[in-house]
C-alpha cells in the first residue's frame, strides 16, 4: 500500500513539473541541488581515479632513477640525447614494457569481472574491494627487489584499477541526477589527472631530497597512503540508490536518494524516484544474460560503448604519460621536469571537461578534441622527422608546445567524455555492470598494447618518436567520422531512457546522430522529462 502511495506521489510530481502554471516550475527548471554529503560521496569515489593516475604517473619517472635501475639490474640511464643517441639495451626496453604493461594487463583481466561483482554484491562493495587490492599491490611495488616482483606488484595494482575504473564511474553516475551527471562523472578523470600530477611532482621532490637508494621506494609507497585514506572514507558512504532499488531494497534506495538530494526538492526527488522505479520494473520483467550483450538489439550500443573508450587509449595519451621522461630526455630536455609540466597541463585542462561536458554536450567535445589531437601529433611528428631538434632550439620548443597542445585537447575532451562518461551512460541498467566491464576491458586491452609497444616503437632503430606519433594519430583520424555518424548526443538524457537512443534502424540512427550536432534536446538543458 505504501509503495502505491509513493508511486502515486511520484507520478503527481511528474505532472506538477510539466504544468506551466505550477508554483514548482522554478524548482524543476533550476534543477536539483546536491548536499555536502552527496559531493563528499562523489569526491571520495573519484579518489579511485587519483589512484589510477598516480600509478600511471609514478612509474615513468622511476624508470629513469638510478636507484630504481640499479635494483632492477639495469645500467644507468643513457646520458646522450638527440636523434642519433644510443638506444636503451633491448633487454631493458622489453623489461620496461613488461613493468608498465603488467599494470594494464591486470586491469584488463579484472575489468569484466568487476561488472559482475558490482551487480552481485553492490557498487560500494566493489569500490572497497578495489581499494584494498590496490593497497596490496602498492606494497609489493614498494618492497620489490627485482623485475619479477615489480611486475607482480604492478599486476596486482592493475587488478584493483580494473575494478575501480569500471565501478567508480558507474557509482558516480548512479548517485547523480541526469542534469549533473556529466560534470560529476568527469571528476573521475579529474582524479586521474590530479593523480598523474601528484606523481610527477612527487617524483621531482623525492629525486631532490631523498637518498638515491630510497627515492623510488618513497614514490611508490605514497600510493598506499592514498588508498588507505580512500578506504577509511568509503566506510561512511552509501550504496548506489539505483542499485538498491534494482535489488528490491526500495525503501533504502529512497532514503539514500533523499539524503543525497536534501530537503526542499520534493518535486524533483519524486520525479527521480518515479523514473528509478519505472526502470527497475522494466528490468525485473527482462532476464539479463551475457549473451544479450552480443545480441542484435544491443549491437550498436556495444559498438559505441566499447569503441570510444578503446580509441581514447589508442590516441597515444598513455604513451606520453608513461614514457614522457624518456621521450623528453631523448629530446635533450629534463625528463623529470618536463613530466611535471605535462602533469600540470593535463590537470588544469581537465577542468574544461568538468565545466563544458554538461553545457556543450558530448559530441562537440569529442570532435573538437580529436581534431586538436590529430593536429598536435601530426605537426610534432613532422618536425621530429624533418628537423634536428638537438641543434634547433626553435624546433624543440615547437615540439614541446605541440605535445602540450595534444595533452590539453585530450584532457579537456576525450579524457573524461570518451573514457568515462560515454560508457557510464549508454548501456541499459539490466546489463550495465556486465557491459561496462566489457567496455573497460577493451579500454585496458588497448592500454596493454600501448604500454608494451611504446618503449619499443620509440627506439631510434624502430619507428622513433615521430613514427610513433603518426601511428597513434591514425586511430583518431578514423574516430572522427565514427563519432559524427554513430555516437548520439547523450547530454542530459536520463539513464532510464538511454536505450531508446540506440533502438532505431541504422540509417535513421545515423541521420539522428548527425542531426544531434545541430540541435540539443530541450530537456537536456533543464533536467525536465521529455
């Protein structure tokens, strides 16, 4: 009886918000406000991104530190620079590839199971599990006494990030209202870029003040401290209200949602509860299986949800993030210092995505970013290929500027939109956990390839840095027409209505996706139901 009363109240609120004569119209048009509790929940979850970013950023600097190289049994870093400099010994290049790619491989292995785990035990439990495993992996890296243990520690940390990178965007999306979802999910990417920046700056700090034999251990050990803080904080955070409703715990879901949204927003709260109940009811009437992910009905959704984050990694961003110290050292610049600058640019421009993802929409950001990244990669590759930058200071400065331009474009667009927002939005809830797991798996498969191939590709006797940049630019060139024709605008679309965006015949879907570049749904701007 109580459920029927709540449903009736929600339906009434829905009509209230649609009525132009209602006194509640102002509340509906202004959109939902979030409580400090809600922001704390989102920010703590986004620390999972910080862990991810820190682990990516810290290892590149360690590869050039004398103490780390000595512990791994490698010779000191080569002091020569320029296009004619001697390459690393082949064995060292391969071992560097294994150390960096082991992290990505762990992510690849864990990500598909993360979706199942989050569906079975909850989003909150999955986040806690990932945090604990990350602490263990960080401890193994900190105490490593050779390449084998370092690879093992990196792989364990990767298992953790495979879970966190799958579940954290999903968790944030499910605790967020539709009108703020893009902005809040971008906090995952902001956490990643902040983690990379912290790692770059911390590497620079420990290199200056910590004794040679311990500097790299302090850098790697700091990630354990971050994981501990996140784990303690998450003990006080709630389960996703949509997950609770999906598991039949509707009263708990409503209580959590009310705590997240606060008082004085009854109309919007009732609308959100109604949408959530409607989605759960539809989900209960359908049995979700793994085979459904590969059905014709979801083929286009899966293509978009997997292709976009995968291409995001084949843009070459992690080739620069993982090996920036090596790349800049080869250009006769201070690798550690330049990586710190890379981290600053990457972090600051992520705020552009935070600000514009819910204002400009997803498609314009993807297309603008891809075009800018192609221009940066191709132009810098052309200079590297044709000019001796070790003898030409202007050419070296131009290359640095173009690399920063590439990073700025990635951070402000694809970093957040492609990697986290699109996968967290496009899948129906009945398969969302499994589907995001597969999408993240594709993301990490690309990362494994990039992490392993890059130290080999950048060798002067293989493709050099110029050829490597051309290689990654080719993927973005393919992505541009894909985004125009197949990726619909998802800005402001309620998660409960997302399946309708992909249910049209292919020709109609393409026409609709192209038309999305010229118009925005009115509901997307107001948060009102369509």
